[in-house]
């Protein structure tokens, strides 16, 4: 049950229902995020790992205490190695709707429209200029009504061990399965056909998708896929030091 201190409008936003983005409450939350991001973006590449983790947690509203600082700088950095690493600059609306797993790497110039929750699983890698838009607008321009009209959104979920290529765009409601690769410049969107087929993921686990709109290009052969026999996966991963050749 939602907290009584949270407005009905904000609850609608979280549920993916029509809501209004320019209420004082939500404007204040976006302002808070921009202030936190300004500090993070200014110090990324200069501050210590500990300070960056602290600043990042302010951006996303994570109040979990950091582990006690160790006197040895290298040892202290090592105990934080599982924290997400996000290159600056990064742009977000709210921050509090972004959930990153252990060992996630986000390259520079990522954009997060986190109207609804955006979840990125452990060890997933982003290239530069990746955009995630969990927010959307009504198609009817009369209902949309510029900044006066309502908006809505759907969660985005990216599984563990994925690779999202540079300049890729992930749209509202999309689920990317574990171990998948999204080719550079792709636009991953949820089509009506996907809804009718009731696929569990818009991008299947351990597959490569590419294009606009993104389509399945090939299956990835890996020991991580429980659907593949170990013998088959081992045979097909010989020469895995040439992964880009495998994507051609």
C-alpha cells in the first residue's frame, strides 16, 4: 500500500497511469535530481571512488550506508568495486526510479527518462549515448495538450549480463532478457505483435538484436544459457576472442 504522504498524482505515475508532470511536487523532485547530478557530473573523473559512490547514491536516493573507509586507498576502492560505475555526464528526470545492479557500467552521455522504474541487471554494460525512455505521451494531440496534458509510462527492465551498444534507445515497457546484446544505434520498442504473442521478453535472453525497430539477428552461443547443451556451447565458443566477428 502506498504511503499516505505520496500524492495520488505521483502514485499514478508509478503505476504507469495518466498523471500530470508539472505539479509542484514532481517539479521539486526533478529539481532535486538535477542538483544532485550537477555535483556528480562536475566531480566524475576527479573525485575518489568513494566520493563518486556517495554522490551517485544521492542522485538515485539510495540511503544505504557506505562500508567503513579503509586506511589504504587501494583497499578501500577494492571494497567498492561492485558498485555501479557511471561515466559523466549523465542525465535523469528523477533518479529515484533508476535501479542498477552490481558491476554495472554506464558509459558517458546516458539519458534516463525514469517516469517509471528502470532496472538494469548486474554486470550489464552500456556504450555511450544510450537513452532509456520509460515515459510516453498520449497519441491524441487534443489529450496530449502540450505541457498541460497528462503523461504516462511503463517500466523498463534490462537483465543481467547484457550489452547495450552506443546510441541505442530503449522505449517504455521493454524487457531485455539476460545476456542479450542490443546493437549500436538500435531502437528497441514494444510492438503490438509482441503483446499479442505474450513474449516474456521483447529481447530474448542470449540473443543479438539490431535495427530500427530492433529485430533478432542471431542467437548467442554461451555456457551461461541453460537452454544450450554444454558440449554445443563449448564448441561454438572456440575463438571467442573475436566476438565482433561473430556478430557479422
